């Protein structure tokens, strides 16, 4: 157990892919929590609450003292949280709703060290401008099945659909785990980077980030 830096309390393949870019060694320990939104709950509060609940559930079910990382991501349009589509028709409705407009993606991070009872949280909010894709492009993408397990019915990193043409915020956060926000959270736990994370993130995702310096400086940007 001592060979690992972190436990990832998530079964998301995208979070595993992103965390693998950092050089930190990790185990995966997914947990189940109630994800029902509280009445009138704001999106930022929602994702942070779920991230903390996942971290605590992982700690409660594990005997290890490895630092636990949990996260939750929500696609939000006009203060409405868009979950994973129920079916093809629901996926199409979401993609039509988001087309040609800017929505927000909220990602909450919780880092928990059980032995000292310390919890560090981060919230990343990213404006996501969707392009005005055609009905044909949308139908082909839906037919691929990719939208059906994605919040908001899209993956920003999809290689052919390309739902987002330009982004000024954190690409990794839209995928589910903002790595520079994670870096500054772990530094508060005295866990230092093992590589130059902004460079690894950008090269791994094929994205030029304009905000990583500000994030690592501690600014509240996403």
C-alpha cells in the first residue's frame, strides 16, 4: 500500500486517464453515493457536496491511510444540471439545447487524509462555448453511442464530433479532473508534483492552456 500516493474514489475512465498524466501512483476504489440534488441547491455546492461524500465514503470503507481523491462534475445550462441522457431522444434534446451557446461545467475536488482528519476542496468553473454543429453531425454522433454515458450528452475530447471549437478555461476540468487545481490541493497535503503537470496535461490532451499559471498561483479561475 505504501507504493501508492493516492486512492482515486472514482471508476471514471476519464479521471483515470487524466490522473495517469501526473506521475502520481494511485489505486482505484470507486464508491456509490446518493447523487440526488437537494431542492434549490446551487451547482457549485452540489458538486462539492458529492465530492466530499465520495471521499468520506471511500475513507469509511478503507483501512488505508493513503490520501483519497474524489471528484464530481456537472454540466450546467441556465442553472439546470444536465445529467447523463436517459436514451437517444434525451441525448438529442440536450445537444440541441446546448448547440451554439455557452454553458458551464462545474467540477468539485475533495482530497482527504483520514489519519489527520484534513479535507481540502477545490471548485473549478469553466465556460464552455459549443459550436453550431449541424443536425447531421449531431445524429451521427448520437448514433455512435458516445453521448449516452456522458453528462450533458457530449465529450469535449471526442475526436470527430468536436463539440467545442475554442476554450479559454480548463479543458481537463470539462473532462472531469482539473489537474492544476488538483496540484495545488495536494501541495496543501505536502504531496508534491512528480512531473511538470501543466506541460503533461497540455501535451496529453493536445490543448494549449491559458490559465495554468494563474491556477497554480492560487487565483480562482477555471
